[in-house]
């Protein structure tokens, strides 16, 4: 079952579809969430700076860091 795309931004990275969004976690801290369409990747990352908007380039950087740490 695919991820619900409501209120999320879509990004294609290395021919895979990811959705990302920024929300507060349980402690009230803003976090970046990245989820693959097949739900195999689910990342929660802190924001570098809460005063600067998150861009697709920031999401790609997070995905690259995730991939480099896998192996």
C-alpha cells in the first residue's frame, strides 16, 4: 500500500518516489520526515535551521547521507 500524499511533497530520487513533510514531533520540535512510496524507508531528521525553509535539495542531501550510512 502506498503512502497517502495528502499534505506531503513528492520527490523522485534515483528513480524512487519519496514523500516529505515538516511537522512537530511529540516533544513539539520541528522535524523533517521522509517516507518512500513503498514505506521501506522512513526517516525522521532534525531541521538544520528552523528559520530557513526546507528545499528538495535538503531532502536529497538527507537521502544521500542515509544511503552512505547503510553499507
